[in-house]
């Protein structure tokens, strides 16, 4: 009995902390279903779902998060392959580059992209300077800029989990396929790729949720011209003090994120079941 | 034997080339920002029109920025210290004792990671407005501990799982109290993971913009 009590005492502070956080989260969810007088009301959901602007922003956030996740997977998978298979020096160089990317201050990173994509930025100066275009191309304050920024910011979230799984897959399987006459590409696609699906799925979850609820990237690279759902939540809460609408948007965002997590988990279980 | 088959494989070479190109492009903005800081003119262009340290002198002359940097630093240090102490204690409880509902408690403790930052920020804003707490530092500290704690727990927990519990049992078997065996046997083995955890917590706190922006008037911490 003594050890039970000790255990409870050890866990108590952390449990209290997280309980405090969940209380705060619940207070938002509660706020989304009551009106100003405190009565139960779905008014805030009605004004969110009934407003075409908010619906456009919500759907666009899902769509952009979806295709940025696909791009991150396409770019990230080769990086994870290179990380797990090349010589130690090359692998640590890649890890270092990813770590710099991951740990660098987010605001600074996005500011760097603004310097590159702006009308007077690196890319446009090169394009105009070389005579390819006569006036600067619009690369930011639009969807393109936001998508580029999100891809760069989310890439490590995709690569790290895939690499973690690839490290555990023995190359012998592919060697066996090769010795049985399969080509390298076929061995990769039919042996390694299916085995690495659990890593791909966790990368997909992290990337999707990160992009879907992004606030800073669309804030800076969208510059108010291209908003995502995170910007709506912030604006309503901090600039307009419309807490109930912000709470309803947050609840919808949370439900979609959790739905994505559950859907991917189910897919991963179905996949594991299919292999057995 | 991992590299033996892979290194001369044309596909791996191709993957490595892709990796270098993509990572070069992704890291490029950071170099641009760093170099632009030494720009001599008011126009922010790259490559700069001239070189100077004037922007750094400028920072030193702006008391708000210096103050914000100090505030960020104190916040990151204090919140990391709290998260790590909580992380050590909880990780020991979660790994050294078997009990009913352990996985549930683990998932519960990791839950802040699943909630998007904007929603975290909004939750705390609404919560503090409702409670009427007007202590900016304490409010932010609570938020930052919640954000950093799951990282601390995950890192410390995984190092404890990899340790050999027999060593502790041996210490206890030889007559050490469980507290003594923790400090003499477990803690020294945990030390590398503590540094990793400190690094994670510090960076996560110092860098946090999204959730923090909800709780502050512009400019309280450095990123904001």
C-alpha cells in the first residue's frame, strides 16, 4: 500500500497540470455552445457554418493541409531513405540540416521566406535581373507563399518518424529480393515501402495537424490576404473579443484534427491487420 | 552491415541528391535572414547593398526588445526547470511501477501534444479571462509548462525504459533505500537524456509564438 500512495504522490503534480489544461480546453468547448446570457445555444456554430467566408477558409485549410502533406511525403521519403542508408557522414549532415530546420526560431524561418519570396526578394530579383519576366511575380501574400512556408516548416515532422521506422528495417529483405531478380526500384517499392507504412502514417498525422491549424505561416506569408482557420480563431478572440465565435471555430478545428488522427490510426490498424 | 548494400545503390545516391537539394532550399532562408541582419541600408534586400552592425546597435538601443529577450529567457528557463522536474518524477512513476491504467495516464499526460497550438492559446486565454488572472508571467508560465512538459516526459521516459532495472534492484538488495538507489544509480544514467530534455523544453518555450500570442499584448516575449 505504501508504494501505491508514493506513486500517486509522484504523479499528482503532473496530473494536476494536465487537468488544469483540460479544464481550460473544456471551458472553450463550453463557451462555444452558450450565448452571452449563459443559456445553451448553437448560435456561434450557426454564424460560423452559415458564413460563406468562414466556410471557404475552413475548406481551404483542409485542402492546403492535405496537399502540403502529400508534397512533404514525396520530398521527405527520399530524405529519410538517404538518412538511413548513406554513409555516416552524409547521414549526420542530413540530420544536422533537419535539426537546424526544426529547431530554428519559427518566426525567423518564416521571415527568411519573406525575404526570398517578396516582390523585392531573392527569387524575383533573379527573375527580373535575368530578363525572364518584366515585373516581379507574386510569390507571397497568396496561397503559393503559404504552401511553400508550410512545406518547409513541416518537412522535419514527416522525415523524422519515417527515418525512425526505416532504421529498424533490415536491408537483408531487399537484398533477398535483389538476389531473386527484382530490380532496385521494385525491391524498394514492394519491400521497404510497405514495411515503412507505420512511419509514414505518423508523419502524415503530425504534418496534417500542424498545417491545418497553422497560424504563423499564413499570418506572415499570407499577410492578411490569404487566411487559414488559425488566423480566424486568433482574430475573433484577440482583435474582436468575439470569444464564442472563436470557440466554435476552435471546436470545429479540434474535431477535424482529432478525426484525422483517428482516421489515420484506423488506417494503420487495418494495414497491420491486412499484413497478418 | 546496413551500409554495405546501400552505399553503391543508385537509388540511394538519387535519394541523397534529392535530400541535399531539398534541405539546401529549406535552410536557405535562414542564411538569408542571418546575412540580412548585417545589412547597411534601410531597405531589406538580399544580397545586402552594404555591410554594417548598425541593426545590432539598434537592438541594444531599444529597451522593449532587450526586455522582451530577457523575459523570454527567464520564461524559458523557469518553465523548462518545472517541466523537467515534473517529467523526472512522472517518468519514474510511469516506468518503475506497474499499475492499472498506466497507458491511460500516459496518454492523458501527453495530450497537450495532440491539441493544435492555436487552440491551446485560445483555451488559456478564455480560462484566464474567466478566472480573472492578471498575472502575465504566471499565465504564460502555466501555458509554457503545459507545452513543454510532454517533451520532457517523452525524452526522460524513453531513457528510463532503456535502462536496466536490475541495477536499481541490486542497489536496493545491497541495502540502499529506494531514494538512495535513485540518486546513486538511476539519476546518473539519466543525465544525458536530461540534457536532451532541457534542450527541447528550452527551444520549444523560447520559440513559441502561436499559443503565446494569445496571452500577450504584442512584444512581451522575443518572437512576439
